[in-house]
C-alpha cells in the first residue's frame, strides 16, 4: 500500500486461529515527533482497518489458500511498555535522590 499515513509502520506479530478464520495483526508505528506520535499511530491503524478487505484480497491472490483469515489490526505497545520498564529500572538503579 502506498499511503503516506503508513510511513514507519511495521507488522510486529500476527496471531492466526487454528482454523485460519481470524488473524490479529499487531503493528508498531515509529514515532515522528512526540506531539504527532499518538495521532500518527491512530491514523495508521485507521487506514489499515479500512483497507483490511483489500489487504485480504491481495493475500488471497498471493497465498493461494482455501481460506484467507479475516484481519483485525491492533497497536503493539510492547516497545512503549519496554521503554517504561527500562526507565523504572534506571530510576531504581540511581537510588533515591537527595538534595544536599
């Protein structure tokens, strides 16, 4: 897809049901600027949700499977959670801050 709102979008994981009926596609969006970050993530997700039928038809043409799963897109927040944990660990390692 050639949509500027999908810049810096990466598929980070896909979970498919055993019967291939449903697939959850997790995406991560690299931040542009802190101010645009949340809006860009939501815009990218919205574009993919609206294009799910088109993407599914393209997969059908390329994969030649009897059943192409219905696609559900979700934001992958693992990077943000990992960054938060690293920041908390840094704070713990620095110890209490004392003003002397």
